[in-house]
């Protein structure tokens, strides 16, 4: 009987000691965690967590918008490949690699006008927002030059007749207004070259050809 009581006593003591050890360990862990940090450290920790949560919320919102866009595109029968094809077609038009159709203006030039004056007309059209330009049926692209004295003007080694035409696609109203405004480029060239005639005609539809030039770079390499 005494032996059994002694065993129970030892077991109880061991249990109490074990409980005290666990409590102590938990206390130490707690002190090494948030309880051991100062108010300033806790403030910084909360601020960091808040900032990270805000960042995650923004990322979630962005992903949700992308999912919504793709879902709507799929509902319209579109796909990422279709959108890429549309973007590629637009870029090819801007680069002059494909023909382009749209509203714009036609400038008819007669008489003696040097190549430098034609370049001034082209620059004015670009500044006014022309999306595509052709001179004498030749598409103007980066590197195209109109040159020559009056009566012997050429573009891309193609001689321009008398008269010749400059065509540009864009807003007919904007392009016409920019060229023919008081003191504008047409008035300036008419004063400098009185023997030349410059007529601007707005049109609802024009078709400009693609360039014949090879636009692949000789030295540069595209990077992604």
C-alpha cells in the first residue's frame, strides 16, 4: 500500500514538474515573440504588414481586371492571338509595310517647287497628325528623302512629274486647316515660289500603297 502511494506521489510530482517545464518553455517562446518586442517595433511590424496587404490587394485587383478582360474577349470570340494580330497590323501600317485606306487630303503641286519645299510640306503633314503619306505614289517611310532642284524633283529615285500629288491619311479638317491657315506652309511656299501652285483637297477615302523599301535594319538587332 505504501509502495503504491509512493508511486502515486512520484507520478504527481513528475507531472507537476513537467507542467512547470512546459509553462516555462511557453513563457520563453512568448517572450521571444511579440511580447518581447517594443511598441516601436510592433508599430513598424504592423505598418509592414499593412503595406504588404495593400500590395497584395492591388495585385489581386490587377489579376481580376485581366481575368475580366480575357473573359469579355472570349465572350466576343476574341483571343490573345487575335489582339496581337490587330496590333501587328496597326504597326505594319504605321511602318509603311502595308497599304492603308482612310480619309485624308490630296495636295496637287504644279510649277517649279524644289525638293526641300516638298519636304517642308511633308513635315507639316506629320506635325498635323498624318498617319500615312505618299508622294507621287511612293509611300514615305523613315529615311525617305525628296530632293532635287525645281523641275527635277525625285523621291526614292522616282522622278516627280509636273504636276504631282502628295496624299496623306488623317483628319481632313485638321490637315487642311494646318496647311492652309493664314501664314501657314502653303502661304509661305506660295510667297517664296510664286510660279508654283499648291492646291489642297479634302477627301473621304484615300488608298496609299506600301513601301518598296527593305526596312530591316542592317546593324541594329531588336531586343525583348
